[in-house]
């Protein structure tokens, strides 16, 4: 078994190449209307995200907004922003337009940091940016960490990823993957590493654990501009996971294994209050 699949890598991450962070920001939100402009300790959330991203090695941080109100809020706090078309079906489409508006070279590395991640670790941004120069066969980069609980493993709200022997994404799913046929409904990876596990459990690969996908991506700007032109994949439509489109069309996704889970983003009013308490 590939050791990189057995446990998250803890070695030093190589320096990131010159890269730009793009932050898609959409004013409409079904669960938290006006989310990018939600106040967190005196600053709009999207500004908090941009300032956090600026702590990485990025040479430029730009918000790709769907509304002039977001552009103006960014300008008021010294954050660069571009106004993109409001009708884009996804964040990737919005970032593809931003690449064109900014005139980014096709080989330039772009890191997509979600606009609701005010606590994202700058080191994680650097690590994902460094993936593509190290893995020229990959069109995209992303991140994952080992799942700790059975609840997260079984939850459809937690996206899982399985890697191949080279550390590239094999598949993403909301289902519990990989599925341990003879140990369904159990935290089989914990049993495999337990000294008190029964004989059957010891047949499982010791040290191997399912991986939770972290929603951060790196791209070459040329591929990002191409991505919206690719036909949606059946797997993407079934799972509601846009990254499956890249795999469906034969593109590879490199995955950085993080030793730690980053703090959760802001999806609901309760999440917003949690972050306000941390940063207030």
C-alpha cells in the first residue's frame, strides 16, 4: 500500500510558485442571504476571507463578485475585486470569467478560496498552490484529511475522496467510500489499527483511513477557462459535485493530504455566530 494513502503527509510543503487567489462571491444565498457582506467583527466576511488569503504566499488576491455592492465593499477595505456576470451557474464559471478579465496567462496558477472561509489556513492555500508545478500531469489540485468519526464517514454532507497509488483523485462521493464490504456501518479503519480488534478486522489495511475532501482548488488559468466548456458529467449531476466533471473528461486532480482539518466555513446563521465569537 502506498504510504501516502495510509496517513496524511506531515513533511514540509515545498514553496508555492507565483499564484493568484480568486475568491468567488455571490450575494444570493438560500441559507444565509447576503453572506459575502455579513459583518464579522466590523468587516464584511468576504473582506475577512481576502485578508486571510493575503497571509499566504499569493502574489495577488482578487474577489470575483456577482454584485456591485460586493465590489464597493471590497474597495472600501483595500481589497481588489472584479464584477462578473450575475448569472453564472457555478463558482468555476465565475472564476473563468475573472481569469479573462485579469488577463492571466494560461500557465498561471490560480487558487480558488471559497468566499465563506474566513478561517482558512494560509499554509493550506500555499500547499494546494504548490501541487500543480510538482504534478504536471494534473489539471487541478485540491486537499483532503483523514476522517475521524463514523458520523462524518456516513454523512452525505461530508464529501469523501479516494486516491490512486500516485496520490491523484480516483473518485469523489457523498457516499461512504471506500466501502468496507464486510464491515458496513462501522468505523472499520479504527478497528484495523486497534490492538484489541478481532481477527477479521486485522484483515483490513492498517493505517488506512477514508478521506474528507476540503473544498479548495488550484488550477492553471488556461484549464480554468476551459472547464465551463466541458459537458457536465452524469456523475457530477448525480452527486452534485462539480469536480467530477474534470475526472469524467480524463483530467487528473492532485490531492494534498493535510494533517489537520481546517476550521469549518460559514453556511448557516449558526456558523456565522460561531465565527463571530471566534473573531469578535
